[in-house]
C-alpha cells in the first residue's frame, strides 16, 4: 500500500509540472544568438511557412524600442500600429519602417493616453506616417492631458477618429478579427486600468494584447466573461511586465509564450511568476516577430536597425 501511495504522489507531482498551455497551438522558435525563452521550446532551423505568400500569414511584431509597446499587425498588405512608445523613439522606429518598406498605416490603435503610448503616434502623424483611422477609447472632446493636443493634430491631418467600446470587433480582413474589451474607468489616475485589451484571432490562432491593465482589471474581465474567452497562444504582458498576473487570469489565459515589452532586468518578479508556471517568455529590446497561418505560430527575433 505504501508503494502505491508513493507512486500516486509522484504522478500528481508530474501532472502538476505539466505546463498549463498544453492545449494551445504549437509555437516554433527560430534558433538565434539573441535572447531566447528560458523554458523548453520547439526549435526550428527555418520557417515552417517557407514557400508561402507572406501576405497570407498574420504577422504581429513587437518592436525592440527597449521599453514600451510598439506593436505592428500586418495582413494582406494592411497594417495597424498599436501604441508606439514615447516620442523620442521616433528615429529608431523610422529606421525600422524604412528597412521594412512601410510608408503608411491603415489604422493606429491607442490603448490609453499615457505619454509612453501616445507620444510616438503623435510624432508619426506629424512626419507623414499617419493612419486613415485612429482607434482609441476616447471621444475627441475628452480632456486627458496627452489626448487633447493629439486630437488637434489628428484633426489637422484629416485622420478619422473612432471610439472603441467593449464588444466592438475590428475586421482587419474577414478572417482576422480583433475583439475589444475595456473597463470604462473614468479617472485619469486609473488610466492604466482602463486600457483597451484586444484579442486578435486568425483561424484557431489567438494573441492577447493587454495594454497596461492592472490586477483589478484582470479580475473585472473574469467577472464579466467566462475564463475561456481569454485563452490565448501568445500574450503581451500587462504594463510592460511591471504588473503581475492574477492567479485566475494566468490560469484562464495559459499562454504558450509571454512577450514582455521591457528588458529582462526590469521584470524580475514577473519572470519568477512565469518560471513557476513554465511559461516561455521573450523580452525586448530584440524585436519579436510572431507569424501564423491560423494553425501554428512561428517566432523569431532580430535587432533593430541602426540609425543616426
């Protein structure tokens, strides 16, 4: 009997060690001499999409601006910039856009109006990289400090402004959607908490972008939707990795990869939390590219281009 008990305990420990993301889509990582996940991952020497038309693949890029969210979604020649970082990141981002041949965006999406999210979009509009449509959580007449001058610039350059609310869906194309979630907390002091959260979906592939949400907002999401609503393959860490995941939210999302828009040395507490869950994680300042055909993910890293 004692022997059977020991075997049962061992089995329970083994099951507890199995990553929570076991039912997510496969994520394949290109071998690189840049930073790499600290967990066991599936390495490949070349893209599983070799020979495919890249425009038929959804690509989500997290630019290596060192600290801050600068995310570009590309599909079939259409592009969206999510946030962008502070305005002084412009030279670095312009070098990246030039290297990739990007001269125009169809959409900008602002998750919230803090200067480390709105600064770069404001400069891009001035420099001729502005979008056709600016999505945000705000009406044009709202009085947030960083938002008011940005509205003036958008109006000057004829950019259409669209306010997003919980339940809205943006169609990048018919087969790529972005579902919007937002806790409408009015206070500027709670601006991180009212960040727009987006679930990007293409086929069975799901990537969750969390803005700068805090623990209260994570709890609010789970109070208003079933946990499976937020199950994802890849997740951007809330608030550049400065905020921890609430236990229930970590259980619900169960990502196969966490992307942290901050250097590793700045996010030790979150890294420790993710290590206990055996969740692979990648940090900027390397640019993180995520590509999918809706059935698997391919992830690779590159350095940001040099600029003067």
